[in-house]
C-alpha cells in the first residue's frame, strides 16, 4: 500500500468525519445538548487534524486546530453553544470541508474567509460572544495566541507561526489577563513499547525525542526485562522507560506525541502537579467558565470526559493498559458504562436516558461491521444477477412453451428458482442502497452559503434522511437538488423585510423530505416563499414564444412552464441561479434517472417541487404488451387497472379524440401505437386492451394497447449507452426470447397526448 | 487476403465490405465483431436508416442500414446480411452491410483523395478511395457518419 492509497483512505475518512461533524453541529443547532453529540463533533475535527498532520497538510491542520480548540471549550462547558456560536462553527465546518477538498484535489481556498473564521473561532475560545466580523478589527491589537484557551492538543505546528494575522482583540471585556493562570504540570510517563510498535516502523527514540521537545525531561530506562543474549528474540521489545516531563503543553501534549503509537505500547501518563482533584462534575457544570484542569483523576470521575476521549489510553494506568490492548468495541462499551454512570450521578433522569441511549447506539454502531468494497465489484455482481434474471425468464418461457400441463415438477422448480433469483436480486440491490443523508447534508451547506449571499435568513428542515435509494440515484441527485435549492432560496423566498411586511416569519423555511412511495422514492422540496408568479411566468413564456399570447392554460400548466428550456424569471441574473442553466436542465437530469418532477405552487405560500425517482436503475416490474406487432413493457407502478373496453364505453370527442367512460367518469383514450408512430391510423379500441395509468402530473389516461402478454420483472438496459434518448421510451430490456423490448415512458406518452409533441432530440438520429 | 496489399511497414488495416455493387472499407480498429443479421426491435421516431435495436449479449445495440445511411437504396435484410459491430466514439453501433469482402493492409500512399465530383454528403464521410486490383473501395470515416453528441444533462 503506497502513500497515495493511504492518503486516499484518509480523505475518504475525512468525508465521513465531515458529515459527522456537520450533522452533529446541526443537532446542536436544534437544541441537542447531549455531551455525546459535542464529543462526536470534537472527535471528527480531531481525527481530521490528526490525519492531516500525518500527511503534512499544514493548512488543514492549523485550521482544524483552532476549530478543535473552540470545540473543546464547548465540550468542557466553557462555551455555551448558542445559535450564534453554532453559526460560526457551521461555517468553519464548511471551510474545513473546503480545505480538505483543496488538499485532495489541489486548488486554493478562500483564505480571507478561513482567516476570518480562525479569528472568530479564537474569539469564541476566549469566551467572547460572536460579533460582527468587522468589530474585532477596530479594537486594539493583541497577539491572538496569548489569550488562547489552555487548550490541549499541541502536536500541530503553532498556529500563530503559520502565517495568519494576529487578531486585533480587546481584553477590556474580562480583565487584562487571560482567564487561566498558566501552570506547568509535570507528567510522569511509563512508556512500554510492544514489538508491534517497531513492526509498524515506529521508533521509540523518535518518540522520546519529540517528548524531550515539550519541555524539561528526565528519563530512566528500565532494562529489567532484558533477557540474556541467548534467549533474546530480536523482534521482541524489552525496554521500557520512565519519563518525567515538565511542560506547559500538559498531559495532552504528551499524549499527542504518542498519538500514532498508543495502540502498540503500554502507556501510563500521570500528572503529578497537585490539582483540584475530586471536583464533582455537577459543580463543574454550574461554573461553566471555570477552567477544567487536565488532571487524570478528574477525567476519571467526569465520565463524559472519559467517554469522549478518543484516545484509548484514558484514565489511569490499568485502564490504559487494558484499553490499549482492547478492541474498539470494548472501548466504546466502557465509555458507555462510564457515560451512563456519570449521567446517573448528575441526577438528571432525561439526560441519563439520552446519554445511555446514545452510548448504546455508539456501541451498536461499533458492533455492526462494515467493509469497503470497490463499487465496480458490486456493479459486476449486479450485472451478473441481471443476466441471471434474463436467463431465468428465458428458461421459464421455453418450459412453458414445451410443457402442456403446467403442473410438472419442472414448473415447480422454476417457480422456486424465480423466487430465489428475485431474492438474490433484492439483496444485491440492497448493497447499493444508501440513505440520502449525505446529499441532504450537503444541501444544508448550500442553503447556508446562498443565504449569506442573498442576505436572506433561511432554515433548512430535512426529513426522511435515512430513506434508502440506489447509489447512482444519490450521486446524480446532488446536482439537480443543489440547483433547485438555490432556486428556492434565491427566487422562491422573499427578503426578510418583505416577509416581515407580509406578516411571515422573517426566517424562510425550506423543507427537504424524502420518503418511499409505491416502489419509488419521492423527494419533496418545499419553500414557504412567494410561490410562482404566474402572471410573470406567462408573460415571459409569451415573450419567449413558448406559448401563444392567447393560450388558455391552467395554473398547473403555467407552473410547469418553468421547466422549459431557457426559462428564468429572475429579473436580474444573479450569481446564484443565473448560470445559464434553468429548471429544464433539472428536469432532464431527473428524467435521465427515470424520474419525474412536478411543481405545485400557491401564491404567497410557496412552492413544492416533487421528484419521484425509481429506487433502483436496474430492474422494474412491468406488464408486457403488444402494440402494432411490437412488444413493449409498461412499468407496473404506473398502471392503475386494465380493462377491456366495450363499444358503448367509447365516446368520440372532437375531431380525433376519444374518451372512455369508466364508472361514469370520462378518461381520454391514448393509442400508444399512434403516439409512438408505429401505425398511421388509430386502432379500434374495442379490439384492444386499455391500461388505466396515473401520471405524475395528475390525471388518468387510458392507454390503448393491442394485447397483454403478461407480467414480468425486467432488467433495465440503457438505450442511451449506444443510441440516444427516445421520447416516449424510458429504456429497453431483453425479454425471454432474447429480443429487445422497449419500456414505455408513461409520463411522456401522457404528456404527448396532451399535445406536446414527441420529437427526437439531437443525436445519432438527427444526423440524417 | 489474396488481394491484400502486402505493405507491412506502417501499414494500417481496413475491413472492406460490400453494399449493393459498391465496396467500402473502415478502419479495423473500430470494428468490434461481425455477426449475422437478427431481426431488430423497431424504434419509434427513429430516422429511416435506423432499423431498430438488437440484444448483443445483454447490451442494446442500434442497427443502422448503412446503405440507406450512405444515401443508397434501403437494404432488405436477409439471413445472408452481416452486421459489423463498430465502435463510434463512446457508442457501439451495428452496421448492416451485404457482406464483408476483405481485410486490407494499406499505407497512406495507397489512399487516393476523394474525387471532387463528390457532393457534400459523400465528402462528409468519404476519406479517400483505394484502388485494389481493379476494384474501387471507398474509405469511410465512421465518426463523421455518426457524430456523437455529448450528454446534454447537467
């Protein structure tokens, strides 16, 4: 495994940590005050910092360090995570993500932004309330690091040497001195490397040298375990050291030296300085601004602190030894018991329950094992299973053709095979199924950014984040969703002043929901803004020759005009949504996924975009039908019912339209063969079968086909891969006889029946 | 191979095929395989020269009547017809031809420029003509015949 691979893994983990960080911060923002949440956030930043340090990503390290310091203040209750504080932190999370991306892909980041945030974070760490960004600049200058909290982590390059400006800052608020009396603790360390330490290329000498740089150090080497030369195993580790370090970096500084070695050695670190041992956690909570001394015995009693500590060598020596050897699960289990014990001590029943539940959840998480699998392998498996399904269908078909009495044991066996195939397929699909959470999380950042740019105040509410859908769908969802969110904030929501004047909450709400509905995933994006300005849309459509000036359009039809190409109603093209791509692009990307998008809008109350997407892009249940000699597959999800029309139920309407009466309601009859140009004349409805379908735009249609062959699960094959998108056709599949059958795009056919023409788009087809 | 020009230095190989009474050739590197004709599934709204799609080991392969595409009369496919499966840009296309006649190894010297009597349509795809033992073979550029459009979705 070379360095790049390791780095790649680091970045993958960073992504997970960043997601964890953001979700934690958002939970805090929603009023969650569970210490475990704060710890999770702290851990995320700390892990990124640790990894980044190992790869020498200094920008990332220095930013993460400041961030971590501030988070530590929250963790130790010195800083109340108010909305304002969290706003800064969420921004910092964004910058951290930017820095991570920059470190991976190269490219720069907005340095002024990260510097400003470092300033804000440090101000927070010093106990200042967040202020407008220009405020600190007007205050007299003072070196930033002087007032930095006596924060632990130290292994990073000193931030103030990394070239960012000292932050102008006033001490007037709380006196002339930093809030903490700096004291210089002495640590007693027993360091007993195991042979694994050396096996992994670590070197005790280097660790000791790093240790010596922390401060004054005395060292004693314990050679008691050294056997005689004859018995000595050259790969065994025999030495251990007793070290005493006096350093202002404290115990955490010492720990950070051993950060990458702690798994492979027995480490016992004690602070010998006399300290406020035995301070009860409850008291600690009552005095949130009181410095928390980094004394081991405190850590021991203050269970949340113990639980939060990501470093395994917590607490006292015994625990450290045990922990260093133990598996992650044990560690978390221990943390869990600690957490619940401590929570019980605080005598807050609700908190106890929450902490215990959380710890238990963390424990479960550790127990649930995962592996990372190359996506290509999964896809290969999925393809193979797809072929299996086709083959199974072929086999069934030939058995049915050659077997007159349908009760033979072959048939029975085939049925079981079919069931098994289906189960295999479902399981394989489940591998690819992922919750939509990551995409939704990204959206919260988009909302924050755009809210900043537009000066609007926006709250994003997400629901159903754990709804699972195929990974491809998730990957391709981000872009259209981003665009829609931008639109919703930029065009949908009014300015705070306007909202206030209208009697609305000045803070706009954008609600993003995901849910499963009848074998599809439905994603809704709702804003409580002004809604579609139909007059404006209509006028614009007329100006752009999309509709005739006297066209008689329903509200729904006007709303849907925004999906037309080159349509943007914003008077001025803004940086945010005026990038030359409109909702038509969104619609096309959704359609490319086999999805549909629709809008409903209420003036003054906002708009709701509804996207309905297939759960998987690989298979679908379909009804195999015959149309003008061609075999077509109609997705079963679209079909409401099938019926054999009677002559008396068919009514002509106007020149060419026909309606069918179903239980006293009239439904337009659509000849699929005619729409797809398979035949020139409309077929006689009485000779065919009508499929009653429901389309996303609402409204039912009766699709006329010649005959129904049966119902089958089909494997979706892309037409676009080698050909081009065909209007009215969603995809292709391969039937039991090995021939290609086309899968009908019901919505497109229904739309075509409304008069929108099905035209081939540019492509292979257009070059004729 | 008897008619093949044996010029192995810097030679490039072409596959020659017959449509009606004319011969054409394409670069062998773009040819994936050659297979017999199987009935295709018709595509709605397709241009006349697209005969439909067939199943090529699980992939959907469009079949183009090359005769019609080159402006000649439409083919009436029989079992004797042949489909040349060719890579055109990112896509794979099946070309229906009457028969595959030859594999040629030629150098650029063997290729004569397209005569200037050719109209725009022929100029678009013809990259030159080869004279091989009294026969005339037209070299076709498939990329020009099927310009692939980039995916337009964002």
